[in-house]
């Protein structure tokens, strides 16, 4: 029941790599399915970070039904329906410029829930908000720009007709015709760069998040919970 699903396990970061089954990303779960609970348990996922606005969760599965801890952090502060944007890059620019506090909250939630077990991050498609939050975490842990971009662009081939069918199941086909359907599955390097430019102008991921109120201790927690040190063998 999950689209655009992948693990960040094995991703190279400074001094090591992301632990297997420590951090996963995906789309939302649109339909209740008992096999999803089986999957979460098998993967050791004990926490879910939901980045959607409250209205987006209507009609979708309730993560709490699967016995996991859930942190709801609406990245767009429940304002997504009122934002004006045409190109995807516009949306990313607004995300980085106007919602840094929410991004800091999401990174903090990952650090806290990862103390209990594996964490799954998602928004609706698992590409835009999830892509930026995942990129911030990887950057904090010392992943290269090329690594972050490669992970982000994976969504370009991971979202297809089955995702659009599930999205239409919740939203109704009249809400995702033509251009909207295209934007629902589209990713572009330029879009991620629109957020990255803003973040780098603040001095990088750490300085950007510190400027939006994150506790510096969160950086150490992320490293402790997510990173497997290289053994040198």
C-alpha cells in the first residue's frame, strides 16, 4: 500500500553509512491494509513522521492502527491549499523560505522517534516535503550533494499509474486532471536546488536549522541513532 518506498540504509555519510532499516521514506498509505502492519513490523519500523497538512490525511489510513508512534508535522503549517505557485521550484523555494520552523520540527521528530527503532518519513507522494526533510538529514550527517540528489531523483521512476490510482481513490479524479496529475509525480533537480540555494545561503543545513530554532543536541541524536560507523575492515 506504499508507493515511492525506499530505505536509506547503506547511504554513505561522514564516517559511516545509514544503518539498515533505520530510516525509510515513502508516499502516504492511502488504503488500510493489514499487510502494511506486517511490513512495518518486519522492517522494525516503530515510528512514522507524517509531513502532510491535516486536510490531506482525511480518508487515508490511520498509522496508529498499526501500533507505531506517529509524529504529525505539517510542513506547510496547514496552508498548502492556499499557497500560490506554478513551477515546482516555486513551491520548494517557499518551503525553505517560509517554513523553516516546520522543517526543524520534522528533523527533530526523526531524531526522537529513531531512538525507539526504524522511522518512516512520508508526505503525500513522498517526493517534495519528504525529499527536503530527507535531504536536510543526509546533509547534517555529511552525505555528498551527489548522494542527496541521486536519492531525490529516484522518485522520478518510483511514482507511476498505480500511485495516481490510489491518489484518485482519496481525492477524486476531478481534482488531479492534466497538469495536476503531472505535478503529482514530477521531480526535477531545479526544484530541489530552489530549496538548497536558500539553505546554503544560511550557511548550510545545520546553520539553517539552528536559525529556525532546532536544539543543537538533535544533530548528535541523529548521528547516534542513524549512523553505522565504518569499521575499516
